[in-house]
């Protein structure tokens, strides 16, 4: 099965991160990234796991890549993480693969437990 999922992301990429909030508003843009499941069997744990990795890489790219750390612009990391989380969740939902969705849900549960 050669299936493609497009991640559509409305991300807030703001010049306001570098300037006072009163001077600049957010720049909202939509990004589309095609993610292929070619060569993967999404009904298996291995195939679903590899597809989740593809989705994660695509979400990172669509959200502008991991920002460089700066103590002066801490909000850029938060915006990136929020964008990436939404993009990944949207991609998993669009996959319509129960195995991909189960693996993603299990990973999210593990993250929540680790935070507590």
C-alpha cells in the first residue's frame, strides 16, 4: 500500500519572539509536508514504528526544525514543541492506521507518566 499523508500545520512563527510583544503580531502560515508509508506494513508494530518516525521527522521539518537554545528567546522552544505536537497528532489521525494510533497513544501515555 503506497499511502501519503499530508501534514497541514498552522504554526505561529512570530517576529514578536525577537521584539517586544506590543510591536509585532504572530505570523500564521500553513505548511504541508507529504509523508509516505511506501514499503511499510502499517498493520505490524515494526512498520507502524517506522512510520511514526517518518511522521516525527516531517513534523519537526514542518515546524521549522529544532530551534537553537537562547535564554533570551525561550518562547521559540515552546512554540516549536506545540507546533510539532499538533503536527504529529494530526498526522497520526490522518494515517487511519489503528496500529500507528495505538503506538502513538502508548508513547503519549509514557510521556505523561514520566512528567508525574
